[in-house]
C-alpha cells in the first residue's frame, strides 16, 4: 500500500499520493482503499486520545497530592503557632505565681 491519498480525480479515476505518485484506480479498489485509510487514521486518533486522558488523570492526581501537602504544611504551621502561644502563656503564669512580673525587661523576686 502506498502513502496517503492527497487528491482524487474521479473522472479519470486518478489518485495522487502524498509522495507525489499517481495511479489509475478502479472505483471499487479506490473506495476500499479510502476506507482502510480512514480506519487507520481513526485508530491513531483514538490511541492519542486515550494517552491524553491518561496524562490528564496523572496530572489531576499530582495536583491533588500537592494540595494535600500544602494543607498539611499549613496545619503544621498553625499547630506550631498555637504551641508557641501556649508556651508563652504558661511562662507568664509561672512567673506570676513565683512573684515575678511578666515583663522580661525588669523582673525582681519579692523578698
């Protein structure tokens, strides 16, 4: 089988191919050949679409993972801030119980 048909001259039954060759074809043979060519093209397109869908699914999966990681990082940061805040409160309470003023610049124990 030759390359793809690029031009059809039905009156002369002349087919021109993409490699520049020309052949005289009987109408039946020409119709059969066109069908084969279309089927091949369709199969190629379907295959490309399937690959494309698969790629999209992978990308969605990666995006989803990235979002989860970002959320986790965000939660870690929030927890860390809360812990720091609690520690500061505890330190202030301890200082007050021991009789120290909460100001860290000037602290003196009561006699």
